[in-house]
C-alpha cells in the first residue's frame, strides 16, 4: 500500500458477536468493519445520494482483499481508515486499514473495488464524472499513473 494520506476514518468497537471460537475478531466481521467504513466514507463524499440504493448511487462492490495482521479482541476500539487509491474508467479501488486505537496495532488492511453499474441493464458502466472527480479530489490516482 502507498503512503498516501487517509482522508476518512470510522471508529467502531469489537462486539462479542464479532468474535470467532478463539475469541479473536472473526474474518467475516473484518469485512463488516470495512463495509461500515466504506459506506460511511461514500456517504460523506456524496451527501446528496443515498449510497445504499443502486438507482441513486450507481456502483456495485465487486472485489475485496484482506490481510490479517493481528488479532482483534473483544471490546477493543477499532479505527478503520479509508482512502480512494486507483481510479479507472469504470471502477475505483478503495484501500483500508484497521487499527486498534488503544495501542496503534494494525489489525487488518486491504482493499475493495467498486465498479460503476447500470442496474437497469444489469452490467458494468463507466463511473459518473462527478463521482470520479470527487474521488480524484480525495486522492484517487488514475490507473495509468499507479
């Protein structure tokens, strides 16, 4: 991952229901923390849209990758940082990292890809220019420059 700044952070706490049999943050819950941070970031970046509705926010989550760095434990406060990374005509990769606020320990990091999507036609579509412009303004780098 690059050393670009993280323009958005979302803080949450590990709940008992987020744990696995070893009492560590479950791998599924890591994806849920990332999802909550991603949705909150998009809502901040695009306040005029309901980012949970396809007709209002024409993207679909297409891919995710996670590296598990250390166990997250019950009741730890986790800060999930989000930044737009690589912008393409029809997609944007969002990087994330999850950090324990008490000790600065990296719990997980990775990325996910949002793809422009035409819900009526049921296929990928270019990202709207206003969306691409907002992502560029927040630090997304065109794919050719990565």
